[in-house]
């Protein structure tokens, strides 16, 4: 049996290798998440303070609501910090790259619960309409949108940078990985929190303006219900993707099939067992056991796999030579 870590810059020799599987833009993503959390926290404090000064429950409520986004962004930043801090911790058998996926899963659950709560309140308001202070609410919605646009601008660069790197090998004939399988779920979670709030703010501004100028009060809860459905859809996708990573599910069934095809057709061996899973953003692990009718070595197999699949960061190969097993 032989092991290989194809991309590890800390390789100390043929028999040893590191297990640092952080994203390509980990430091950039961490700094952006911290900055977005700080900006949101500052606006949160301003809203709460001004709410007390002007006795505005609307400002106070939005300030408390914004605290949930500070928590989500803080969770993302904390995950980056933990992953970096424990990158060389030997207790993590395959590195600390999944801290981000754990944070993304938690954040997505909170996002989904938020969407459900908004949906329930929206239906209640449609059945039992309530008086709305349209002027004050419109001001809060505009402030909220501005905050979210600033945060989105801060996070967008890191999100797109990771997305672009995730597709750097898209022209490889055998690489079928999609962004959802191999991008940074932690940054995606933070970005979705901001986008979800921005989307609901836009819908709220339109609905509140219609209510204020045209008396169409039903548009306010209706817009919130639409926003809740969108948020729920985003949360479901993020929960599904991050959960699959945490459960070590097959990182990419198409890629697994392509690797198996490469081994069996190009190298003439038969795959007895193959496991492909995600180690962190842009990193995959592979364990493969194969039976070969001709003498071959694990090093030869790994050299071929490295040539075809550069995103394989940790490869374990077991070869059994069996001339009568064709």
C-alpha cells in the first residue's frame, strides 16, 4: 500500500506528507468575513442606540435582527480561524478543512429556521392584517439594504475568487466537478446570509412603498412570504451540500467514474474498491484498491492519476497483482 499527497508544499520526503487542506484563498476569505462582521456589528449598534434615543421599536427590532447576521458572519470568521489554527494538528486525520463546512451547515439551519419563521408570520399577517407604520418601516428597510450591499461587496471578492479557483481545472477532460461540490461552503453560507437579507430588503422596500403610496397593505406580508420561499430554497441547497461533505459522501460520482475508467482502460487494472471524498475547499481525498494482471506499482498509478486529476490532494493506492484475475 502506498500514500501520496500531490499538492502539499510541506512535503518532507517520499514517506511523509502534511495534511493542510485549506482553501486556496483561505486568508482572504477569513479577513473578508471578519470585516463584514465588523461592519454589520457597527450598524447594529447604531440602530439599537438610535432606537433608544428616538424611542423607535422598529429600529430596535431591526438592530436585534441584524445581530443574527453578525452571529452568522462571526461563525464564518471563527471557522476560518479554527481551520487555520488546527491546520497542522495531527488529531485531525485528514486536516481541518471541514471546519468551514461545519459552520456552513449550522449557518444554513439558522437560515432555514429564519425563513420558516418569516413564512409563518407572513401567512398570519395575510389572514389577520395589522397596521404598519409604512414611513418608519421603509426607512429601516433602506438602511438594512445599504448595510447588506456593503457586506455583499466585501464578501463578493472572496466568494468569486474561490469560485474561480474552483474551476481552474475545468478544461481537464475528466474533471466534472461543480462549484457546489468543491467551492468554499463557509464563504457561500456567509454570502447567502447577506444576499437573503438584501433580497428581503428589496422586496420589503417595494411592498412598503406600494402600501405607503397606494394603500396596498397585503403586499407587505406577500413579499415577505416570497422572500421566505427564496431563503428556504437557498438554505436547503446549502444544508444538502455541506451535509454531504460532513458525511464523507462521494465528492463527485462523475469524477469517481472517470477515475475508475482511467485506471481500467488506460492502465489495464480492475478497480476493486474506490472512495472519493472532500477534504476541504478545492481538495479531495482518494483511496483505491485495484487488481492488476500485470506487474505494476502504486507509484505508477499515482503518477497517472496526478496527470489527469490535479485536484486529488491525498491519494492512497493499494495494488494486488493477479495474473489469473483478468
